[in-house]
C-alpha cells in the first residue's frame, strides 16, 4: 500500500511539475502577446499618421500645380502686356 502511495505521489509530483512548466510557458506567451499588441498599436498609429501625411502631400501637390499654372498664366499675360505696350508706343 505504501509503495502504491509512493508511486502515486511520484506521478502526482511529475504532473505538478508539468503543470508548473505549462503555467510558466503560458505566462511567457501572455507577456509576448501583450508586447505584440503594444507594437501593433504603435504600427497602427504610425500607419494612420503616414496616411494623413500622404493626404496632406496630395493636397499640397494639387495646390502647387494650381500655383504653377497661375504663375504660367501671369507670365503669359505679362508678355502680352509688354507686346501690347510696345505696339501702343509705336503708334504714338
């Protein structure tokens, strides 16, 4: 009877060792998942910021295109005005 109890205690000790090891592994996995969650949160935030920057750069590009077009039109108008002034002066 004592031999059986000793064997059962040995098996119980082995099972408790396995359970303790499994619990430690689950704790480590939980910590790793927490760190992964934090990294994914930072990545999401960075992605949102990059998306906003992309939209702002697109709008800036559109504004610069309008500015360039306006500058070209003003340059053309200036040339026409210079030519027209020259013609008027030649008639006077």
